[in-house]
C-alpha cells in the first residue's frame, strides 16, 4: 500500500505540472503573447582622450578636452514582440584652453527611451548634447555626440558613435 500511495502522490504532482504547462502554452497560442524575458544590458565607457579641439566660441583658441562618457543601454522584451530600450548616460568631461588657460567642465546625466518594433533589426539615432561650462566669463560650448543604435530580433543592442561636433552657447 505504501508503494501505491507514493505512486499516487507522484501522479498528482505530474498531472498538476502537465496542466500548468498546457495552460501556459494555451495562453501563448490564444493571445499571441509570450512571458517577458530577462533584459539585455550593454554597459560601456567611452574614454575621451586628451584631444585638442578648436574652441567653437573663439576660432583662434583650442581646448584640450578629456574625460569619460558612461553609457548603459537596456532592452526589455514587451509582450507584443517589441523591446523597450532605455539609455542612461553619465558624462564627466573637462578641458583647458591652451591659449588662454580658461577651464571648461561638464558633469551631466542623460536619459532616453524608445521602442524597437518589428521588423528587426530596429534602428534609432539620437544626438546627445553635453554642456561644457566655462569657469570664467567666456561663453560655454556644447559637445554634440550622435549615437546610432541597432536592436536585433533577440533584443540585443549595439551602438556606435557616428560623430562628435561642437558649437558655441554664448
């Protein structure tokens, strides 16, 4: 009798497990939706090397710019087959005018969100602006960074920086 009871208990657990699998399968087939998957995360830091740039506010001046831009891109699957993409950027940049000694600093956080929808790959381009604040009475300037992102059908993001440019913000 003991063997039959153990077998009966195992049979109930197996029946319950098979029922759960069938219920989830039925939900997916009838609604066309699937349970959300874990997020994909890309975490990278762009090191801006000591780079001599023409000061856009004073064309005869140059600024030695350096620092880091930390980027975190997260994709999370939505039930409709698309992906929610969030971008989080932190910048810590500084520079010094080689001719005047004027210092420029930047410390900002930027957040952006978009949805990657089929057909894949989905593409998104965004330009982020980083304000470099003058530490004297001279005008500030803005560093523009254009980032091009692609999300594939598995929700894996890739990103490239297409270009940097600057202009004066007097």
